[in-house]
C-alpha cells in the first residue's frame, strides 16, 4: 500500500539558502530510490523559510529504507541547528 506524506520544514531565516540547497540534494538522491514514486519539493511564496515535501512511497518497507539512508540521517543531524522547529510530518490518505 502506498504511503503519502507531506512534510513541512521551517529554516531559520539566516539558513534558508543553505537549507534549500540541502533539500534539493535530498530530492536528487531520494528520487533515485526504487520505492520513491513522488518526491516533490515546494517553497512557500510568502515565507521563503518554509519548505514542503509531497512524497509518495511504494510501501512502508520502502519508506523505512529511505529513512535509513545515510544522506537522510545526515540531513536531519544538520537540521537540528538549521531549522526553527522539528519538521511536521503528515501521513495522509488520498481521497480524490
């Protein structure tokens, strides 16, 4: 069963450009994973410090594998000092 996620990340204003760069690297690497069906990154037009991922993973095993990748773990270690708050993750079910 597909896993749908929306992830909201808020960088500290002084780190916005760096966070954007790191997130674009995540897109490049994550979209190469076999279980990745969608991994879209958006930036809020009214608040450039807010980034939003829309992700679809083939199944829970694929998502678990993604979260175990060294580049994901490395990003979240760096994020501790770059983000304003802990990322917000919504796991959703597509209705239409």
